[in-house]
């Protein structure tokens, strides 16, 4: 079987999705042993880099997932928030992109809005994905050419095609500028897990989501596919969709919105807050290489 034929078999069968889905649920159950709703986690925590929190639950879940997903075969590379990056992944067509606990600050503080995020990326594009939020009992998933699902049922993004009246979650400074400009948006509190935030656009709980620079592959790859298969679109402020498993894992400012209204929303954003650069933040193309260095999420 050729590499292309093998890829088609992987993405058309349910086997891989079942593996990822089962792994995400098992990882969620593992993390829940440490989670305390409304209270501080029972897990030991510390700070990595300048200000990014990590807990022993992150590390335990990361190790579990790496071992569990090895069943997919040795040809799959590995990229995770909790594993020091290696350039070896760049030679792999298929790479698992994992955030063991996306929303670690929420997890530490007893906020249920965290999740386990797993994507299989092939040639820079996610082809299978699960975002599992065990404390909320929500599982979003998708596979290339299939429907996006929430707890097993098909989902679709909203029909919103304008900022006016749209429910939007994102960084406070962006929302404040949109409100001050009289756009008529309905701002919501920032959702600490970026993967969960994007999935809420996929299931129409939100119309639009924004993210400032410094999201990494592991924050967005899984949710990107889920959003796309639900009829949404994720792109930077120049309208370019993210690519994954590059030398840099960092992305610039991002907009998630229904695909049908994406261009209109992006144009409105441009008139209000000035694109492609917002607040002097760089675009993806301006960002440095990170291969071989441990990275952190801002």
C-alpha cells in the first residue's frame, strides 16, 4: 500500500478515531483524580518558563497519552505541550499534537473549563481530533471528510455573518475595543481553555472566538478540525489558516467564525481594530523558531 493509500485508509476508517477518542476519555478520567471542583487541585503544581503553570497531573496524562497512542504505529511523530520539542517530528508525515490539560490554570483553580486535546496531523493538516472536557462531560470530535460531533451527535456552527449581535469570547483587550467601537457584539467571559473556546464556536454555543498571539499547535490543532467539519473556519488576521508541525509551533492572532460569514466578520474587525496587526502584536510569519526548545503558552 502506498503512503497516500495508507493515509486514505487511516482517515476513512473509524479505527484511528476510536483510538484517539478512547485515549482522550481515559486521560480525562486520569486527570479527574486530581481535579477538585471549586477548589485547588490535589496535584502538586509549579511554574515553567516565565509564568506558565504545570501540575503533576499534566505530566502524568502526557506520559499516559504518549504510551497509549503509540498503538497507532512508530511512524507517527509526537508534539506535546509537556514534552520538550524535538526536530525529529519534522521528518514525520503524521504527528500527534497533544495538550494533556488545556487550561491548566482553570484545572488548578477548580474551574471545569479545561480539556484533553488530541489531534493527528498529516502533512501539516489535522485529520482526526478529539477535545474532551471531562469535568463538563463534553466530547467534541471530528475526522477528515466526516461530521463534527458533540457527545456523538452532529453539530454545526451558527449562521452569524456579522459582529452585530454576535456572542464573542476572547482576550479582554480585543473585546473592549470592539465594544467601544459600537459593533453591537455580545461579549462573554474569556474561556480559559482555547481548545474549548474554539469548540464552542463549532457547536454554536458561541458565534465567534478570538485568540491573541502565542497559541501553540497543541492549543488549536484538534479544535481547528472540529470547527472546520462543523462549518466554521479558523484563520489568522490575514485570512490564512494555520498549518501544523512546522519548525515554529507558535501562531499569531486568530479568528474563529462560521465559514459563510468569515470574510465579512474579518473585514469588520479590520475596520474596527486595524488588521493584520492588533496592538502591535506580530503575525505568525514574524515569529521565531522554537524547535528544540521547551515552549510556553501565554
